């Protein structure tokens, strides 16, 4: 099956996942996480990719990022991937690939899903049973987005900035979003859209993205097209 082309719409956020090959660990020590973040900061700054949220899990990475140009995301991921693999292979005396093929990414409707996507990303350690609260996990954007930590990697999205005039106010309101768990439907939507490469949004948003990107925004319907049913005129009620 031919690969579908990547989506690109300028300044439209994307949810990105990159996994370790065969779901094997890609981080083994504190230094690994820190080196990856350094690589990501350098590459995203060079290639104009704005990082809004992230989590580094043991065997995969989630990012929420906005590309400023068509090469922002692929160039950033390529740079981080190559640099980190060289480091990891040298550190652990291994050879070969580290990643499970290409990274996966999809455009999200920021007006509806941006804040929800941020919480989805930062709740990963909790869903995985690694911590009881996202604030307890060191390798995510939660400390900066919800607490008072400084993270030079992050650039706040305008929708996050609308939460309040002052940073402390934004953090407090954002932190309150975690009091309500994501629904099973929301979880399924994030997983399927990103893993299968379809746009996350309503039909109107999908149509807009398809027109702007030149690529269909969801899967084709399977099976034969339904026969048209002839409308029968009825007496007015």
C-alpha cells in the first residue's frame, strides 16, 4: 500500500507520536531524556516548529506542535531522530534502528481539541500506571503548562494564552482541566486519528483541511455506494 502524503497546513497544530522499534525502550537513564529534549529544542528552533506539549514515555514520545512551514515537522523529526540514535547506540553499545518506522502525525482542530490534546498527552504516565498525577512525572510539559516550572522548549499556543492574562492564572485554569477525565470516545479519537493518519475534527474542519492540504481527511467508505432512494411526495402536514 502506498504511503499517504503528510498533511501540512501552515500554523495548524499536529499531534505527533514516535515509537521505539518493536515497542522497545528508547530511554533508559535520566541523561537519555535530557539529551532528547536538548535535541528537540535545537531542531525545533532551527526549523521553526513550535512545541506546545510533550511527554517522553519509556518507549515512545508524544508531541503537540505547530509547523510554520512545510519542512518544519519533517526536518525537526529527522534531525532529532538521527542525532538521538547516534547518541543512544554509542551510549549502550548497540547498532541498528531505534525507531518503529516513520513518526505518526495528524492535524487537529485547535479550537476544539488543542487543550484536550495537551491533557491527553500529559496524562499518558497516569494512564500507563507510572504515576498517580501528571505533576509527578518529570519528563513532560505539565510542569510548565500547569505548575510553575520554566521550560525553554515550549512556546504557548494562542488558545492556551486565552485562558488568562497572567501566566499563573493560565496555569491554574489549565490545571483544573485535569479534574475531569477524558471520555473513552475522546481517547479513541486521539488514538485512531494519529495512528491512522486522519484529521481530528468535525466534518467542516476535515473538508477545510482536505482543500488546503490537497489530501483527503478521512478514510474512504468501504463497499458499494448506497442506491439512491426515490423521494415520494407526501401531502403537507
